């Protein structure tokens, strides 16, 4: 489906869910036989029962992505668990008993896949054997939601050493059901097969065909349940957000308290990241690529963990009311508890991901997000071959920025190849590369462990000048940026204006064709080496709004009146500088765009910085380092460590999914907007988590400044751990990103009359 068609499907599902809310927990009615029959009829009337069914039997044959779009809306209204029912309909065909009745809403067929144990193999719990020329099924299946009321089951079993899918009617002789009530008021059933006779026509598939059909069924069930969990979490979040916007305590709106704002932002980002992973997994699910089982397990685990966190947060935010049965909030917690336990638990899915991390030959799940054309694949091979030939071993896997001479050499090497400015237009010497080519380049640089280069010129001021600069500014400055002949730094922060950038005090006074600059900049990356600075200065100290009266100006750092002082970081390198300006003369022509336009330009640069600093490149590198160190020290044999690593790995996949979606949107002409802040927060904190795990995995080796030899690569554990501390500080601290999202996106802390 196109994006427009998906939006239409989502809107239709939302209207149906709203109209049908009385069937779910929000209707507060017992889900008895009458309610169930009405619910099935309502599903059929809306054609939802045939969403996945083949058009040969009257279905729509839609994709897993279409299914998740619908089920997220169903999850918002806590409608009866729908994913197993709609997924099963996708396997029915004209020869299966009850197929027509399912589509008509007269019967319910459910998958009976779950058996005892954390991670049973397909077919576990059921054995089909021939006795006296008759096939008989023995074994059991566990915790089938609403199973006691189904008219039929799709069961995976073992037969003659291979997998088989069997359709069993509810009334089959020897099929015994025992029901139990779930915390959300619905029922689940355990099934026991005591020599159930299976006719040949009841075997839906065997061998490879059965495995393919089972994958299709499992993928749809798991991704559908994940989508329902995302929907339930999104709805309870929206309700709680409205509560924080309107509830008054201590004479203030609850949402005015920063502690509650930040918790709300974390819940918001948590939902968006989980939704991104579920959507990407659903988009890929029908392709049958290797690794899909693990990716969908990751999506189910991420959605389940997120939904439980969100529901618990919502109960806490509502206080005592959240703990009462009179509030709907508790209903969401109860349903999410069920959604995270049926058809294998969230922990079971996370364990599957953890086991795959150190399996020989396991697919790289990040590869699943790549959909390369032949041209892009050829470019990847070209980049890979170039890096193998051109990048010296001593510049690979550096824990910190390279020395200035090495950095400029590598910059100039990439520039000569034409790859230093992938996003710049060709008319200015750039690659004008597609989003896909840029990703290929960044990914291959990451896999090779290429050194981190300063992005101040190429990614920050360069694009600003291309868009807003005068012809003279472009001609004077862009060529040197591209070739690496000039080094640039950013002059934003001041001793008393770090995160509060609008309070900057460095002055620029106009005198004829010159600005006289006085003041100080600090935490300037590479400022002691730089040739030029793009700086924010106050050109109108009397402006009513302190964000006004700020201009961006280009400063030659060889000018008279400039003094620099290097600042060493925790890693021992002189990465920052403090720069003092005393009556520094700068040509008025060096103002960018115009006087007092600096705040807008700064926001443009910061948005670009957050996007570039949030590239998955760094996450991929750090994750690879953790895996290598864990293999080297044996930490990969420690189950608790592997579980924590799996959590981080799943978070990395969610981050990759969101980054992929945002890049696609930007390619379509949209701005990253607040999503840049989400990516910045997620990327920074994920890198720190991975650095923590690497230090843990290293044991006593992590104390040394000497690198750990891990396979064919060297990993500087201690220095990388220290370097990771900067991630949540530079480019706008994580706390500032949360403030931005709380106020601009969630509209927290505003009096109700001021909101639209």
C-alpha cells in the first residue's frame, strides 16, 4: 500500500475501534458468549476478518504492515485480543473446515502454537503418529487466548521427523480443553491431545511448505500482538498526557514540574522507538529474509517492555485514582500484562535475541533494514575496497578523535576520492549522494572503524552557507572546507551560556564596514587548531526577546586580538578550547544571511548536528566492540550479561528503525523536527549503555589504557568508556532535549487557555 492508502486504512480502523469500544475492556461488560458473537459479527461486517485471508476465499490478502496499522488502532480501545484471530485467517483456504464461517463472523479459529518451556522449537508439544493406518495426535498446547471458545485450531506438530500444520475442529474426539481466567477478564485455554484422529485432509502442509506457512503465521501473530501493545501504550500515554496538562496540584499544572515532564518525554520517546521497530519489522515480515524470526522477536520484546513501562508510569502519574478500578488506566495495565505473555513472553523473545548474538553465522539484523539497488550494492563494494586499500591499520578503531595531522590527511584522502561531502550539491564539489548512498558510506566507515572526523565544516556551516550564504562567502569558504585546507570550529557556548544559548553575551559592535567583537567562547571542539569559526554574537543587546538580536558571523581565527587556550578532556586529549576575543575586527560581509538572524540559523545547524551525531554508525561500532570484548573475556557465557546486552541490542535496532524512517521522511522533503531530539537522546544514552556493557565485559582488562586484543581488532575499553560520557552533553544536553520535547511537542507546563 502507498502512504496515502495506509493512512486511509488507519483512519478506517480508528473509526471502527471507536465505534466498537463497548466490546472491549473499556465497555466494562463481561465478554460472554453473546458479546463474543456480536464482536465476531462486527469484525466480519467491517471485513476485518479477511484482512490477511487470500482473495480466493473472499479475503483481502493484505500485508503484515497493513495488519499492524489496523491492530494498533484496535489496541487503543482495548478490543478483544485480535492478532491471533486475524493472523489465523491468513492461513485458511477453501478446503479447510470453518474457513467460510470465520470470514462471515460465525466461527473463530486460533493458532495453538505455544507449549511449555521458554523457547520451544516449532512443533514442540504435539506429535502425530500413524497407528493401524490412522493418524493420531498426542501432546499439549498452552495458554491460547480465548481458546475455550474457538471452533477450530491451527496446530504445529512433528510428523515423521518433519514439521506439519494440522487443522483441528473444536469438537474433535480426544481434544480436551481447560480454561483459566486472565487478569484482564478474558480466558485462555490449555489443550490436551489424547490420541486425536487426524484425517489426511486436515493436514494443511508438511515439511518446507509447513515451515513457510508457520513462519507466516508466527510473524503475523507476534507482530500483531506487538502492534496492539503499541496501540494500548499510545492511548494510555495520550490520556495521561491530558491529565498532566489539566490536573492542578500545589497551585500549578502537574505538567509544569520538570521531573514529570522528563518522565513524560521518556515515555513518548519509548513509544515512538518501539513503533518504529514494529513498523519496520512488519514491513519486512512478508519478505522471508534470513533473520526475520529474530527481528520480529526483537520487535515483540521492545513493544512489550515499552508498553509495561508506559502503563506503570500512567498508573503512577494518576496517583491513587490510577490504582482504583473506577479509572480506565488500570485496564490498560491489565491488557498489556496479557499482551506481553500470550504466544511466548517478552522475556522469551528477548532470550531468543540474546542467543542469536553469539551464534556462528547468525544474520546481522541491521542488514535487514537495507534494501539496496544493484547500483547501491556496487557502491558498497567500491567503498569497502577503497577502505581496505587506503585506510592504515593504525587509524582504525581509535577510541578518541585522531591527531590533527591524521585527521586532515584522512579528510583530504576522502576529499580527493569525492566522498567527503556526500550531501553537498555537485555544483559545490559534493557527491549529491542519495540517502541510500550516504547510508552505505557511513555504514562501511563504521564497519572498518574509520576515524571520527570533525563535522563542523562539512555538516554544519557548509550546508548553511550553501543555503543562505552570499556568492562571495561561498566562493571564499566552501573550497577550503571541501579540500581540508581550512579547519573550522563552532563558537556557541560561553562560560555562562552553555545549554542556555540565548543568554550569550559575546558582543559584536558595528563600526562602518566592520564588526568589533569582544567576549569569550568555550568548549569549542578543535578550536585551538581551527582556522575559522562560525560564531553566534549579540548584535542588538537591547532586543526585547533575548533570542533576537543574535547574529552568526564568520571569524578568521588568525585575526589580531584572539587568544586560545586548549582544554583537556577525561581521555587526556586536548579536544576543546577556550577562545577570547578582544576588539577583534571582522568584515561586515562575514555576517551570514543578515544581522539578527543568528537564532534561526543556530536552530538549523543544531537540528543538522543532532541528525548527524545520531547516525547509527557510532552505535554499530560500539556494539561490535562489546561483542568482541565479550567473546575475548568469556562474558558471552554469562546469561545475565547476555540478557542486558540483548536489551541494548534491541534498543539499537529500534534506533536504527527510527533513523531509517526519519531519513526517508527527510528525503521526501520533511524536516526532522522534534524527531531529531528523540534520536539525539536515544543515540547518546544507548552509546553510554553499550560503553557500560563493554567495561563490564572487559573485567580487569578495562582498567588499562592499553587496548584489548579482541579477535583481529583492538578495543580501547577504558578510553572508549570515558569518551562516551560526552554523548549526553555535546550538541545540546539530553536534559535540554527533554525540555524541548516537553514544551514544544507535548505542550506540558502551559496553562490550558494558552494551548490551541
